[in-house]
C-alpha cells in the first residue's frame, strides 16, 4: 500500500494498520491499482465460469451455513445474494462510530483486492464510493460472533435500505446514494456472501485500537515519569546496564524513555539516596510498561497478518480457464480475537499500575506531599475522589480483560460450532482504551498538581514540558472547584497525538 497526497492506493505491498487508520479517521481517499482491479476481475470470471458450468460450489450456487448442500440455479443466485444481505443484517444496539464503520469497509475492500473472493467490480467501486464520498452506513454494534452482521448492514445500505451518516446528518441511505449518483448493479452469484464474509469487522476495529493503544503506551511513559519524579523516585532502578540484564525489547524502550524524560531533573538529583528502594508501582515502570509494549507488538503482527490475508469462504484460486474452489475456514478470526484479548490485558495493566501511582500521589503517608494534593486539606477534598474514579475504571478494565476467545457458542445448526468472538473482543477493547485514557488523564492532572509543590526546582526535560503543556489548558488547583472539566481537558490532550509529539519528539 502506497501513500501519496492523493491518498492510499492498494497494490501488492504489505499493508499496515496505519493505512486503515488513515482512511477511517483521517479521510484519506482509498483506491486500487490496475493490478488489484485485474485480480478482482479474474476472480469474478471464475464465479461466472462456475455458474455457467453448473459445478457445485459453496455459497456460489448452494445455500449458506447448514444449507450448504442445497443446490441453487439461475435466477435463484441473484436472489440468494440479496437475501443474504437482508437476512444477515439483524444487528442490535447503538450504531458504531463513523470511523469504526469506515475501518471495517476499508478492510473489506482490502480483502477483495487479493482477488480470491469473486465479488464483481462495481460492488467494490460502490464501497470505495461510500468511503471516498463520506457516506457511512449506520451499523448496529452488537450481534457478531465473528463476522457477518456488520458488513451485512453495509450491504443493505448499498441496496438503499436503512440510514447513513452523510454531510453531518443521519439520512436515508437511498437519499445519499441518489445525491452521489451511486447506482448498484444487479447482485450476482456470491456477491452477497462476499459482502458479509471474512474478518474485516474485527480487523478494522482492531487496527483503530492498535493506534489508540500505541498512543496510550507512550503517554504512560510520560505520566509514569512525572509521577516518579513527583514521588522523588530512585532512578537507579532505570539504570541501562541493569535493565539490559532482562533483554525484553519493550523494557529497554521504556527505560530509554524514562531516562530521557527525567534528564536534567533537579528533583531526582536531590532525592538520590532518600530511600533504599521505591514501591513496585514506581520502580517497576520499565518492567510493566515494557511488557505491555511487547504484547502490543505481538498483537500488531497478528492483526497485520490478518489484514494481509484473504479471509473469504470459499476462496477462488487460479484463472477462469483453470481454477480451484476451496471451502475452508479462513473467515475464522482466532488470531485477531486472541490479539484483541491480549491488548485488553495490556491496557488493564497499564491503567492498573497508573492507578497505584495515583494513589501514592494523594496519600501523604507515602508521598511527602500535602494530603490529596491541595494546600488546605480538610476544608478542601482536593484530588481525593479523582482516585476513586481511577479505581472504578481499573475495576471495569479488569472485567473487560477476561478473554472473549475462550468462550464459545454453536450456530447454524451445528455447522458453525467453534467461534472466535473476535468482533466482540475488538469492540470491548475500544471500551478498555477509553477507560485507560481517562485513568491516564487523572494521573496527568495529579502529577502536574504535585509538581506545584516541588517548584522552583527544575524538572526533567520531558516531564517539565508535559507539566507546562497541561497548564496551558488546566490551571493549578488551589482550592476545590468543579473537577470533571479538568479531567476532560486532560483526556483531550492525551487523545491528541500532536500534543505528545510536541512534548517528547524523541520518545520511542
């Protein structure tokens, strides 16, 4: 996949999760190279050959799921495609966000671009039109045991059914399609199955979660360093030679970041030797944050492998003159489901250790700072209840970290009897991301407030910049005031990747 000023073009290059994020969130136009279109046309030629020759092939001229032995003929094939979309579009719950749905559609187009699906070209062109002209189907979030329902709702939008987000409003799909002059061709054999099949739902959602988790991992190092400095930690724990004795890559990266962020700190220099060793939530930042980074790296590899794979069933190999149709289980999303579960565990840990640092910041028995980080504790509650909020979010993230993938249900009359639940795992991961962001926002607020009691000493080159950046949005806390807007302002900074780049352009 290649980036240019005109957007993102799918060709033969391995894809990255960043490409999906660029299309889904940044509105980068998506296109296919001539070679990709040729692959799509070749696979559709195989479908036409199968239909003309009346060779039985699953989902092309048979029923679906447990109905796979039901042979279909001629006019039934187009009806099967339409019926597949209508019957499978039965999700429930609140709609996905526009960026989530766009990520799913982007991954569907990528899947078709391998030329193993058999979908006809005009349908792929219609999906590209949805992305590039800002038409986003309203897709209910719940109802997927792996795939099917989410893309079915996208498919019925192409039929002009349901609602879409368009030009800042929710309108009828038929209205948006008419205004953009998007006319769907008659559905053919396998089109309906192609539109609902594969793993684009969980993969697209997981790509967005990778982006968010990566940002939080880096913010975690910044805020962990601030808390470490505010609590006057013993920096020997971050010694490069010591950390190298456990050669986990993430651990080395975090150690490098902490040393860079704290460089030049008079607070840390003055605190050397004041205690033999710090509490684990303070001295084990490289070990814990580093482990989270390593799990993120593994998850990213799994998700990108899925992104670069063909995940339809059946898959079409060869040419219309010499082909194979193979029924298999590539739509099974076990790898993405496990990766999403692993990321949920990592985020629970990242937020969990941050909450322990938060607790130490407000506790005068261990912090050496005023109780609850306010000048007149008693008449002021200070940051007391902010820690309660962080604890509540941590508790929720622990519940969200229970693995989805080990659960299982039986569907389609025993035919689909082992399920990944990967889409549910990816959606749940988005909740864990949101919770972790709020926990880190609270740590940012409290660590910066602790700095107010340590001035005029010079802070670390990175931690000092982070403190100053927050102060552009949130004033110091001298007496009790409405705290929720402060947390929201802190969370908004953490959600802005540009802020992190400004604070620490050197962060690994």
